[in-house]
C-alpha cells in the first residue's frame, strides 16, 4: 500500500511468526496550511515493511520524490525471499534499497529541470520475526511505545534526526527547548535525492508483544510534544483511530505542515 494524498490506509492482514505478528494502519493529511501533500507512506504487513517519507522541492517535486522513495524501498524490501535467503545481511538489503531510492530521485531530478533539487526524508522499519530494523534519513522519526508492564508504558525515540538543531543538541550547543524554538529547526542535514549518494542510520531492536511503533513526518512532531504523543498512544483503540487522533491533534495545534502517522503493533 502506497499513498501520498490526504487519505487513510490500514493493514488488516497479520504477519504471523512463531513469536509475534504485526498489524499496521496509517493516516496522511495535508494539514491546515499546505495546498497539497508532499508526504507519502507505504507498507506491506505480509512482508513486514513500513515506510514514511516527507518530500521537498518546488511545484510537485516533493510529491514526486517521496512517492519514488516509498515505491522503491517497499518494493525492494518486500522481496522476502531475497531478504531472508541468508545471501545478504538484512542491513545490507536495507542499504541497497535506500541507495536505489536515492538514485531514482537524483536521476529524475537531473533529467527534468522542473524537478531539480527535489528530495525527501525517509524513515522505515522492517521486521524479521522479533527482530526490528529501523532506518532513517532526515528528520522523519520512529518512536516505540514499549510496554514495561500492564500498567506502564514508555515512549522512546528510536531514530535520530539529521537536522541542524538536533546535531547542535547532541553536541551540547543547544538545549531541546532552544532547538524547538529555533528558526533553523527545519534545516535538515541529510536527505534522499539531493546528492548522488546517502547513508541511512540503522537501529536494531527486539520487538515484544504489545510494542507499538510510530513512523511519522515532522508535521506531527513540530506540533505536539512527545509526552502528548505518549499519552495518546497509551489508549487501547484500533490503530487507524489512533492515527486519526494524532493527526487531528496536530491540526488542532496549528497543522502548519503535512502530517503522516504510520503505526505498527507487535502482537502475540
């Protein structure tokens, strides 16, 4: 499933393994200020592949970039026979998929002057039984709501933003509050398609039943805080309803950008 308009997607098929199964749903919205949606999402529950992209560029270039990236990554990582054959490590397969997506965007921008300079962020998640590999380029994020007990859960940001202010925070030059107020907070330092090559960051986790993963564009995280996201995800509701509530909260807070939320739940 691939989408980059103001629409909802849901995965009602479960990927069954000996330990966990996965379900997913997504919502993408233009927000309150933008005339079009340059975000895109795609997933295959059966293959355990989930991707969100936030495009950038003049005219429709951002939509082209994000759609190209989602299509390429989902298609390549959905080839589970190749991924699980043991011929290549999962990390290498992810790296090749991201490389192919970057090349597709960069080549298209070089061939068409109207698309020159287009690019996109990328955050993705691929599952291999209980193993979860998160990968990202740019400032779209992956979070995990981890069940510590039936009464307690904790939200943690898995990915690290490739943005100017977040790199300054990690170096100790800015506080998180200062970064959130900075006029430079939307300047990203790494993106797909803007250069001839790019390297994703990779994060490996082990999924436990009840874990909930959120992939989202910065249209969500620029509007609502992590504590609010945590409290909203802790409610026992269907995934598509949780996505819709997150998007609605971001729009109520201003909705200055496109907003995309993709939720993936590990179930016993």
